[in-house]
C-alpha cells in the first residue's frame, strides 16, 4: 500500500477520536518555520488505557497496519493491548505513514509536553505541535542524521514558539 501522504486526514481522525497526542518530527519542524520535507506524521501519545482505546479507534478508521522491518504491512489493525506493549509503532494508513511513540520517562511526562504544545489550526482541527525546546530534547535523544539536521535547522530559527 503506497498511499498518498495526507497529514490532514490523519489529524482529522485523531481529533475525531479525541486522541491525546502531540506532533513531533518533520511536520512539527515545518510548523516552527523550518523548510523540511516529510512523508510521514510523527506523534507522541499519552499511554493511558483510555487514550490507547481512542487511538485504536482512530487507527481502525485509518486502516492502519504495523509496518514490519521487511517493509510488509501486518494483516490487522493493532489492538489496544498490542499498542500498550511497546513505546514505538511504525504504521501505514490509507493516508500514509504514521509513527506513534510514547515519551521516554527520562524526557519528562506527556502531560507536561502537551501543556507546552501550541495548537495550530488546520481546517477544522487544532493540531498540537511540540514546543521547540521539547523537539530539540527529543531529537537530541534520538540522534539520527535527520534529527541532527533538524536540530541545526530549529536552532537557526527565531525562538518565538
């Protein structure tokens, strides 16, 4: 399944199901003014059972499947129990890639990150975007080449968000 990436549709489904999440990754970098291409949506979520249940509903609506290391999609949408069994999921939806993570404990709580996030209107949805400092912390912790490039980009931008 090589779906055309449409973050608006994924955001709409997350909002419809009242999923508690904060946007990180390339879309968050763009929201902070960075020129950055991306073909996936990265979010951190609250890992409560209620939120995982809401997330599972959104994933069903999105026809989300786990993307295996071999690039193959799983045959079913992940269940609440499965979602709660890991801190990171790489998914493929009918609207493109979605990576779902929980906040590592040493980086603070989801609630604190959510409180610092700012909301950007996108159609009829207000999208929570991680605060620039939270993005920098997450990207330093990940340390991949794209994250290091994002750190340089974020640090070069005005510090208003």
